[in-house]
C-alpha cells in the first residue's frame, strides 16, 4: 500500500485538522495522530473566501463604495493567507516527497509547529481583516454586526459538527445559505423571513454550547502538552479516551443542530407555495446528505449521453428510457439510504470513522445494505448505457475518479474555512464507488 500525501494547503480551519489515517500493514508502528483544535472566533483561522465576503456584504448591507473598499482589503488579506498556506505546504511537501516511513516520522515530528504557526498567522490576519471591515460601517450598519458574528459562528461551528469527529449528516447545513441558494421570489421570501431570524438564534445557542466544549477540550490538551492555550493548540499523542469523548460530544451537538435544521425546514416549507417548498426541500437534502442525493455516477452518465449529438434514434430512445427507469428505482432507494443513515448516526454506527479504527467494522447493517443496493443500481444502469453506445461515445462519458480512498481534513464548501490536507490511500483497489 502506497500512502501519498497531497498537501494543497495546510490550513487551520475550525474543527478537526490532522493527518489521521490507517497505517500501512507493513508499518503499523507508524501512528499518524496530530490534530489541531481551533475555535471559531479564536485564533484558528476560519479563512474568509470571496464567496464569504459577498455574503457578509449582503448581511451588512454595504453600498457600492463600501463593497469596493472591502474587496480591496480582502485582496490584501487573501495574499497574506496564501503566503501562510504556501509556506506550510512547502515545508510539508519537503518532508513527504518519498512517502516512506522515515519521511512520515519526520513530518509528524515537525507538523504540529508548522500547523500552529500557520494557524496563528492566518488567525491574526482574519481578525485584522474583520476589524478593518467593521471600520467601513455606518452607525446603522454597525447594528448588523452581531448578525455577521452569528453567521461566522455557523460557518465555523457547523463545519465541525458535520466533520469526521462524530459528524452527523445535515448538522453542517446553514439554512440561511440554503434559502439564499434557492433564490425565492420576494413574496415567497417574506413568508420565511421571520423563521430565518428565529433559526439563527436557535442554532446559535447550540453552537455556543459546542464552542464551550471545544474550548474546554483544547485547554485540557494544552495542559497535557505543556503548551499555552492560544486558540490553536496542536495536540499530539492524545489518549483514545479523550478522542472518543470529544467525538461523542460532537455527535451530540450535531444531532441537536440537525434537529434544529429539520424543524425549520418543515416550518418554512409549510409557509411556502408547493413549488418553492419542493425546491427548498430538495436543496436541503442535497446539502444534508450529498452522498445520497447528489448526482450519482449513473445520473451523470445518462445526462451526458442524452446530450450527445451523434445518437441514433434507437440510442436516444434507450437513453430516455434508462433515465426514466433509473429515477423511478433510485428514488425509493435514496429515501431508504437516508433513513438508515440517520438511524445509524443516532446509534453511533454510521460510516466514516473506519480510518480512525472506530467505525466501519461496527457499521449498522441496514445502512450497509441500503448503500450497497443504490451503488449496485448505479453499476447496472451505467452498464446498460455503455452497452448501447459505441466506443467513441463511451469515451465521452464522465471519467471515473482515481482508485483509492480519500480523506480531506479542513476546509468547508462555500464556508469561511480554509483549504486542508488531503490524504489519498492508493491501495490498488477498484473504482471509487461513489464516483466523486
């Protein structure tokens, strides 16, 4: 087994960030266990992307001149963050070019300090940028700043609740962003405006409790390692009991956040017209359980084939029929998979923790069966599609991903966190079943 570390940028995003991965069978003595616990609002970076800045501008109701000034400030801020990312990435890359045991040990020895320095530097840059952004506001706009602070807590805290440390599906979804993505007409948005405001307050209470637990864990680990608690404590060689306790707390927070999300999805859906209720619920499902409701390999291949301009009439008929039959059969399977996933998460037997030696072997049987059934359906329909195409047409279908499993630590889609460290284990296995 060849373990290759691809470090796009070693960033200290809120939540778990570390090189935790099962060691190769021939080198079980090598234990990769370095973790950084940063807190939203501490010196953990929670990097601010361009997309996040655009959302902040809307929240603060910036005018054109303020937006221009904010974008100028952000460009400078982004350069600083990129420099810290580049420095950390280069240091890490220099230590793991070979991917052998010696380089891995060297990387683990030096990684904590590299991570700490990167996190502190980017955290300071983020704090300065936010101070500068606030200085642009009028007195009336300053009253909106608490709303931005809640938004920041959701970006950082909800990412931790949905991460690999006891994450729960749907807990990392910010309904404010989901509603924004649906682009409700003004009349429909007014129907849910009040619900969104109370949602922000309700989820903020859960996040505040999570942050208190995070800080307590971080301080305890700082004492164990003899380091000061500066908000970006890097923990090495912590005991498994502490790890499990933290995971259980994260799971509890995740369950609480998911309950809040589901409550408000029902509430807002009940207020919307049928058309927009359906669109909102679909957008939430895709964000809450992308492994279930995202476009599958079969969906992607069938959609691509439907657009081929060189299909014969018979081929067009086959593709159309396959699309309809797949949608009909996959729908109920997805519902079952989602139901089994929620049940397994409630029991602490969902997938995703096998790399830590804490998950897959005890996975809920119903979840395993439901996921396997949908994946087999995908393979069946992709097979039927390719059987109807020529070799030239097959070559135009979406490519399968590189074999092996991948774990990404740090960084959040569309959120405020930075990039992370990606670990791919090339084990010589078959195709990636998820088709990502």
